[in-house]
């Protein structure tokens, strides 16, 4: 089994620690399959009463997914490996969302993209002074995935659209204020919290409450009125126009941020949020997001965005189209179109069969 994730049992506690510090614990296919196998095993044996989800070392909780691999796949094998990664990652997101066992996620450090997909399904989401939260997919020409279409529109006001279109980074206090985190603890108290929960899983909520402290004032709260007013448009063009018409320095800064991101990503995100509001459950959301991922990863914008951010690191992507007006309804229809039944994403059929599939796949990759 991969050493990029450490999986242990401590009595009645299951413990998953991401262990890829040089990549800020970015998720790989192996990691997703190993975690899924553990979650399904713990559901089956019935002796695990809580699950701790954290990182073993380094400054990140999880910086995202292995987008460099997905880019190579898009360029070299038609996206086959990339689709396998997204399929496994989204199954893991769904397992966490539907987990009958309480999950406590410690968002201590960088929590972006795929890391958000691990943390937000958890019943308890612990932020600290080290938390740095973002959905930065607009910078790489992808879209807000890993369940973001479910979570972000349900945040207060227009915070979700703001995060998706600007890639804004939130600290731990802002995460607590927005409801992305359930508790705010000092990083120095995390070891005690984990030890006490491991000793008695039933006390998890009480332990986290006891060790919580008053966070600093959330900067996001001070901008909430502006966000609700200026990001209320249903289209990207309306939001850009509202920001451009506002005389404040804040609006100018956020307009610059919006226009620096991939316009297709922004329009996909807005349509995704509108469609996600009608989804019956989280599985339906993940089926939609897999459709989007399967197509967005093959667009030139994704390869170009990853090149600009991670490969050449020049920070100057050339988007196609370069402006909002160039992203047509027909383009979006093609991205959102249904996949053939044989290519659609599905959750594990049930936890017994799902466990067998996940364990077999994990074993095959060792």
C-alpha cells in the first residue's frame, strides 16, 4: 500500500494521515483508493467510532489533487489516467459525505481543492491559525470540484460565487465565520484534542468545544455586504460589470482577480452552482462534477493553466477564449452534456461490494 497516506487503528479510532509533504499532501490515485479501502473496512467491522483525518508532517493539510499527472494524461493518453483519478477521488468524497462514522478533519495548514473535498464532508472541521483555504481552480482552467457545487452555494449570501470566481484565500477565522469550519483551535492544542478523542470517541464534540478559542476578527465578514451586492449577478458579465462600476479599491482588486482567472471556468462554475441547487443528493452532484471534469481536463485551458502555475511557473496563462464574451452557451452545453451510461461516474454500489472493489484495487497497486 502507498506510503503517501498513513492509516492506523487506535482502539476505537480510525486515523488517516496524509503523508506527501513535499507536495503539500496533494492527493494521488493510490492515496484516494487506500483511504476509500480503509473507510469501507471500518464501516464493515463496526468497531470504529470516530475517524481522525489530518496530515503527518509539513505545512499543508492537503493542497489539492495531482493535477500535474492529470495534465500529462490529457496530453499523452487522452485523459484515461486523469478520469481514473477523478472517479476514485469523487468516490472518496462521497464515502466521506455519507460516512455513518463521525469524521474529524483537522484543516491545519493549506486546505485547497482536493483538500477541501476531504475536509468539508466531515462532521467536525477544525480550523487553526495555520489554515489557508481556497478553491483555486480558476487559475488552472479546471472548475470548483470535489463537491464544491454542493458546498459553496450553501454558504451565506454570495460567498460561494466570490470564492469560485476570485480564488480568494481564507484564514481559519474566516472559515469559521463562513461555516466552512465548525471549530477554531490553536495548533498547539491539536495533539491534546486527538489524544482525548482517541481515548473516548464519544467525547469528540465536547473536547473540541472545550479546546476552542475565540478567533481573530474575520476579514471576510467586513466585506460580506460588498460581496453580496457585487457578486449577485447570474452571469459572469453581470458580475464583472458590477465590479467595474463600483468606485472602491476593493472592487477594483476583485475585478482584477476575476479577470485573471479562466473565463470558461468562471462560467462553468456559475452554471454548475445553479444546476446543483436542484440535485437530489450528493451522489447526483458528483455525477455532474465528473462529467465536467472529464471534459474540462481535455480543454486547452487546463494544460495551459497548469503550465503557467506549476510547470513553467510564469503565472501568465493564455486562456481560450480570453474573455467572458467568448464563452458561448453552445460551449457550455457541450461541457455539461450527459456522458454515455458506460462512462458515467457512480458511487460504490453498496458498502460491502464497494469495500471489495476498493481493497482489490489498492492491493493491485502495491
